[in-house]
């Protein structure tokens, strides 16, 4: 491993990844398979540009809008509604993101759905009940726990 982890920690990480159905090779991704800092910055600028355009059009045409990008950024950095934005191997019971680390899981989608419900209720003076996000929690702490050794997960968490 290139991370400079002690051998025991590297083995625990590898065990956890294998328990989750991944096949770590110990080889870093080739440059063609990962984003450079420049590419990442270009993507962020494009997303910010699209979101600014959407916000301008929504304001101009008086269309309600949910800023999912800001909400998911907040979720990723500080957590929301008892969920964390941590990678599933680091927080399987509380994460709001799927195994790819990008898309929401059931709990994450419940958080997003509640944002839309709030906007719809406020805009149209409705009382659509929000979802109880706690009902969607533990997607990977429960249903995938048969595949993931919680001991391996705890060892992985100790690394970081």
C-alpha cells in the first residue's frame, strides 16, 4: 500500500474491503482512472456555474428550487439528521452515501426527499408529512452486515 500504513492496519483495511465485496490489488489507480487537481477544479467550476444559472432562472421565472448540491455538501462535511457523510467502510450504520461514496443510500435519499417536501409545502401551503429519516438508517449496518465483518470495520476505523 502506498499510504504508509503499518502492516497490521493495512491488513485490516484489506480485510474490510474484501468483506465488503471489493478486490483490492494494492496497486494505485493509473492516472487515467482518477481525477487530477486541475480536473477536479474544472468540475467544481462547471457545477458552480450550472447551479448559478439554475438559481438565476429559478429567480427570474419564480420557480421554487432545492439546492441539493449545498445540502449534500453540508451532509458530507458535517452530517445531517443524524447521518454522516463518511465512507460506508468508516461508518456503515450512519452514512448517508452508497457504496460508491458519491450517490446517496436510502437514508440519503430520505434526506433529499424531505428537502423537496419542505419546499413543496412552503411553496404551495401544503402539509405533506416528511419522512422519518431514522427509519432508513443502518442500511449498511444491518442489511449488509452479513457481508461486512463488523470487527474488520472497527479495525479499519481505528486506522483513521
